[in-house]
């Protein structure tokens, strides 16, 4: 078995067929699809089971424990030499697995990352996010490459040994992708990139973690602690210090923006205060050789007083 694809699924009966059909239509056939139904209350399980006439499709169930536990269960069942993850509301392009497998085999990389296309909940394509094509790059010789790596699990193919030998799993909590991917990089020697979009990523769906904010969103701070602690333990913190700092700030600021857009006043204000305090305590100054203020109003999140005034002017204070 060459490639195992792990699909956590919870109440996604409106999207799951598109997702699984994208696997049936792959130009690469030596694969297994492992669907983990996470205690769905809709038709998700029935839809998943309807694909098991194809012996490459396997369905497992668990009580509702979240995507981290679902992916970890999938990892325990996986038999492939390489591992991929696919969210149940997303879909691979037809040559995704073939191109990912060829790239990781030819470059002997630990991870290969590829581009994505943002689509809305109706499948309408919005824009692409595509990395620069590359051969195998040594992270230790080129730590700046970390800045090109997205925090999601599903835009990559992984060498199986990252999970079986190093014991990587998904930490419990929201933003579990972030916690797994950036922690794993302490054990990655070589990474390559495919400079084209190979997956449709759905945004704007109800329940998507990028479109809601609640108490669970505070876990971005715990995930950051897990990442930094693991790199210290593995001796890679000093090597990647600037990159880890920049990535931590960027990702926490991104969640602060979600809080401003979707959070209720009490939980929003508490998160903004805790996040600002966390960043100052962890990193001291918030300067970096990398660009941290990527969008028009990002500078506000580095200045709590200015952000407070901005929210007041917008009638959100």
C-alpha cells in the first residue's frame, strides 16, 4: 500500500460525496481511504459506508471526540508508506495523489506541500494559494523555508515514519493541525513543494474553525506552547528561533482577528488581552526580520490601545 488518506467526518452529509468522489476519481490507484465518523447525527456514516464496495475504502466510528482523536484513530489503522489527510468538506484535484506521491518519492523528502484553491460552500472557486516549486530543501540549512509552510495538515503528504518512529499525533483542542504540523518540523530534515493547486479548500461553511470563535479558540495559545516546548526538547529551538517566533505571532494574530470578527464581546476582549500578554511574555518585543503585518489593519493587533480605539470607532467596544 503506497498512500493512506485519512478523512475525519462529522455531520458533513452535504459535502462528503464530493470529497469521496474526488478520491474515486484519482489517477493514482494504490491507495486506501480511511473515513472516521466522529459520532455524526446526520447521514455522514451512511454515505461513507456506501463507498465500501470499493475495497480501498474503510470506515470506522467513534463517539464524538473531535478531529484530533479521529485523525489519530485513522493513523492507527493506516497501512500506507505515506500519509495524507483530507477534510470531509474538501476535495482533491484529479492528479493530487499521483503528483504528491511522485514528488515525495523522487525527492526523498519527509514532507511535500502543495497549493490549494479556496472555494465557497457551493463549490465556487475563489482564489489560489500556491507555493513556489522546489526540490528537496534542508530545513536546517534553510530555516526560512518554515515561513512557506501552512499550518493545515491536508495540503501535504508525509513520510509514514514521522508518525510511527517519532510518535507524532494530533493534540486535543481547536487548531490541532497547527499543533501537529509545526511541532513535527523539529523532526523533518527535508521538505519539497509542488507549485500548483491540488486541493479545493472550502471556506464559509457553518462550524468551520476559521468562521467562528468560542472558548475553544483559546487553545491556539496552548498549541503554541506545545510547539515551542517540543523544539526546545529536540534542540531545534535556537536554530529556528526567528521563524518560530514569526509563525507564532502570525498565527495568534490571525485568531485575534477571528475573535474580533466573530466573538462575543466578553470572550473576545478576554482573548485579546490574554493573547497580547502571552506574546509579550513569550517573545518580549514583537519585531521580526519577517513580515508580520500582512494585511491592512494587522498593525492594530500589536498595539492593544489602538485596537481598543478601533473597536470603539467600529461600535464593537
